[in-house]
């Protein structure tokens, strides 16, 4: 039930023309070289730098997985794992 709730929450954030792709299951990346490479290439980070009123400097970094890049990188892969676990909604 939690996955269904998660699906509808994420789907509500999509813009027109965007699609949601969920890769299901738990997979050890060290056992699937092509999947590990695809995830590594699709990992991105976003940093926000701010200076507080007292002069202190803070950097906040969030790491995320870019779905478009993951889809592009994995499209060239012949991995059966990706083909058998990708669901398009």
C-alpha cells in the first residue's frame, strides 16, 4: 500500500509530457555491473550556498538520481535485470 501511495504522490508532481518509471525490487549493485554503472552516471548533486547574518557560511548539498539520464544510460544496456523490472506508468 505504501508503494501505491508513493506512486500517486510522485505522479502528482509530474509536468505535462513527463512519465514516471519505477524500477522495482532490491538489487545488490556489486552483483550487476551494468546497473551499477548506470546508477553512478545518473547520480547528481545540487548545492545551495548561503551566508548567515552572523557571517557564517553554510553549504547544503542534496544528492539525487536523475531519472532521464538513468533511462538514457540504461536504454543502451542489454541487462535483463533492467528490462524485467522497469514498469512504465
